[in-house]
C-alpha cells in the first residue's frame, strides 16, 4: 500500500535532529511491539552513525501487552545481535516498567559522573506511545498525548534527574516506505492518520494475516467454529452477525473492517504480532529485488531519453 502522508513538520524535525545529534550520547527508539521492524525508522539508523562511530541505542518495544510475547522476545534477540543495541519490551502506561530505563541508560556509561549528564535523544514514529513514556519517566505531564499520530510537533529538553537529560523529538515517518507490507502494518496500528487510509484496504490485509497466524483468536472472539479461509467470506460472515448491513442487505465492508481494525488496535482480539524476524528477512529479499528492478528501468529510460536528444 502506497503511503502519502508526510507532514511538513516531520521534514523540519528530521533536520533539527541531524543538527542536535552530535551533542547526544545515546538514542532511545520507541517501537510498537506488534510491528518492531515496520515501526523502526530507517532514518534513525543513519543518524546514529557518524564518522565511523555508532551511538548506543536502547530499543523499547512498547505496547508489549498487545503483542505476542514469544514474537516480542524473538525481536529483542534479533535486535541485540548488534552489540550497540539493547532491546526491552515495555508498557509505557506502567510506571514500574518505565523507571528501569534510567538505570539502563546509566549502565551504558558506567564511568559518567552525575555532574556530567547523559544526553539521550528519544525517537519514534507517530503513535507508538513516546509521549506517554516521557510523562511516565518525568513523573508529570510534560508531553502531549493522544490516540492519533503526529501530536508532538516540537523538540523539547527534559531533565529526568539522576544525571539524565532527555531530548524529545516529534514522531517522524519517512517520505517513502519501500516495503508495501510495512505500509499496511503501519495503517493497522494507527501510525498513519485515518484520513490517509482506506479501512477496508487495511482490514482485508489484517484479516488475511490473522486467518493464517491467529485462527484460534478469531474463532474465540467471533464465536466461529468453522473459520472461512478467505478474508472476504470471513468479513461477510461476522459483518452479517454484527448487523453491519448496507443497501439491499449487503454487508458494509468498510464498517466491519473498521470494527476489526479497532478491535485489533485496542487488544480486544488478543495479543497479536503482525511480523516476525523470519517474515521480514523474506520480505526484504523481495524489496531489494523490486528496488533493483526500478533502478534498472530508470537507468534505461534515462539512456533512451539521452539517445532521443
């Protein structure tokens, strides 16, 4: 699914982050535990590396209570294959799970004295719970929170005490999402404004994954003994049961898809992950193939254009 939503403040925020990073000691990246790869901004990896040195990074897999715990652990293990990365599953709404982050920051700089603060830049795409995390860390309402993406618009600096200074940044996406599956998954968790999405589009994508990966949760939630194998048949069945009918008694697919997507987002369907490290490994092979083909076609068009001139 092609995503066309990149507000101007995101471009501005990226430039400000590039400017501020040299004075930052480490990066804290907040991810959504349901889609750790697709919610990982490739811009962050680029920004962390400068002059051959890679800044340490703590990856927080937030909303872990909504994700499949076994898959979340697999992602933490995968991320920590990079020696500069520490990965932790958390729930930003639980203060007890958030406070240990301060100790984790200090452990990365054991020789740093309290009179020389550790500067940490916190990053994350829209709607991953970054502002909620900041408020929990600070113990007071500092960052504006909301259930829609792009709430934070400006950078701010927050003294957390214990020698930790946090640099907050707006949630930024990136102009072009190469992996089409990532576009769908970002839509599923609500990291892209609903006005830029078609609910039936992401609903079909979500149901197709759930039928394959979590059939028992669908049976339990929608009280179905014989689960249809096709997304359309499944949606028509539960749409009829829920009374999501339009003209002529036909199921309103947009309405029932909206219900299913929202029930996934709020955890009503159960603890679900939309991607595994193995899935992403296979998808990236396809993405690289597509990128290569596009580059070759572009080179051919450019060559033919020069010949015409």
